[in-house]
C-alpha cells in the first residue's frame, strides 16, 4: 500500500464521492456561492481540466501555488492539483483546512520515494545534503535539507557550495538535466514521471519534420533524448511564458497537455501541437492523477469539506524547514 492509499483507507468519510449531486444544479454557480460563504480559495495547477482552471482564484505551477498557499487569508484552501501539492499547502498553512477533490490524485514521482528510503540513502552518503523536488510526500520532505521545483532548481543548486555533495530525489530526469546545466554531479534517486517519460523521440522527430517552423519545448522531467533536441527546456510556467513571448508561431509542446489551455488563452494566434507519446492509440500526454479531479468532485469537496489533508505535526514541522529554505532561496524567481 502506498502512503496515499493508506491515507484514503483511513478516511473518516467513506464513499463521499458517490454522494448525489442534485439534478439540474449549475456547478459553476454553486461553487461560486460556496467560495463566498466559506471564505474559500480555489488553487489550481496548470494540468487541471480547463473548467477547473477557469474557475480557480489562482492558477499556477508548483512554485507559484506554494507561494499562493503560504500567503492566503482564506479559511478553506481547495487545492485542485495532486496530493503532494495539497500537502505542501497544509505544511505552509497549518491553521487552514486544506481539501483536495480526489484524494487519490497522486503522482508517480512522489510514489517512488519514501522518508525511510531517503534515510537509507543518507547513511550511504553521510556527507551529502538532500535536495528534493517538490514532487514528493511529506515524509521525504521531512528528511530533506532543501526543496526545489522545476522553476527554481537550477538557481538553488547553483547557489550551493561547489564541493557540496548532494543527493537529488526523486526525479532522475530533472536531476540529470540539472547536473548538466550546473556542472554538478548530484547523486540521483531513481524516480520518474510516467507522463513525461512517455514522450516518443521518434514520433516527435516526425512531428518536427511535418512542422519545420515549429519549436520543440519540453519540461525537464522528460527523458534526455527528448531534451537533447528541444529548442527550449523549462518548468510549466516557463514554457507558458516562452510560448507567449517567443517570436515563433508554432510550438510542439512536450509536457502535460493541460497547460495548452492557458497557452491558447494567452497566445490565441499561435499553433500549439501536443508532442506525441509512445502510446499511438491515445496520443495522450495527460496526467491521469491530475485529471481525477473533476468539477463534480470539486463541488462535493467544497460542500462537505472533505477529503481533508491531515498530517502529524512532527512531520509537518520537519517538512516545513526545507520548504521555507526554498522560498527564501528563490525570492528572485518569478
Ligand atoms: P511544475 O513544477 O512545472 O509545476 O511541475 C509539476 C509537475 O508535476 C510536473 O509534472
Ligand atoms: Fe506527477 Fe508526472 Fe503527474 Fe506531474 S505529470 S503530477 S510529475 S505523474
């Protein structure tokens, strides 16, 4: 059983997701009403479905969402993203109630590491500090010295002493990329994102031939061969900014498809082509964890204020330190 499955099994309210939604109800109106009545804030990641992105008070990548969660005055934080992101919001804002529309919205990267595993690794490399990508659960954060996101990882690693030994967890693709751009030799945990590892270099090369003017842009969670041919590599927010600001008119986008919703809004005249994956049946680069959240579940979750993100205070306090360190060290990053 993963940590997340254990948390779901321990849920006080079982089957709330099957609760009936009254017929003929206007979900957008009801959600807006509850948002006011409950002084709630809806935070959404760019990988959520378009309707959830549109109703959110704040839309962002994981760094922007962590910052928004830290400074909100709302009583109820409704986190439309995956579990580790909602957990980060709770760690930063313990007096607020944090709810996630579907508690099973996990992450393959976060599932690949545990606090216990990190402790074992630290025994093997006693002089190393642990830098963890924010895509990890609270037990991993609690064992880490600094947290990073894809938006600030390069900046933070560059600001550490050159001879500092570093264990980087859990994403080996992001870790390898950061090693390459910073000239470091971090020890990499063997985790990966199932969505970003699914891109097919062969099929992307074909897309590039068919669209010779298009620029390939990729998230650093993608594998090395894809990153090697990319014109630009960046976090979700940076990919969005690149599409808006670059003079090219066509882009092949190698990251989760949800970001195309905001890219289309901000750059309506540009052509955006989702990069193809190895699965030639669905061609999908959707994160099925992210897409577990729906408008119906968002409505139910706001109505019943469940499922709630809870964690032991001891773990929360330990996990808070490396997150605060990240926020402090990345003030210069937008
Ligand atoms: P960002 O840090 O770019 O938001 O990425 C989060 C994520 O889960 C990427 O798969
Ligand atoms: Fe995790 Fe990958 Fe989904 Fe991001 S896209 S939440 S890294 S599984």
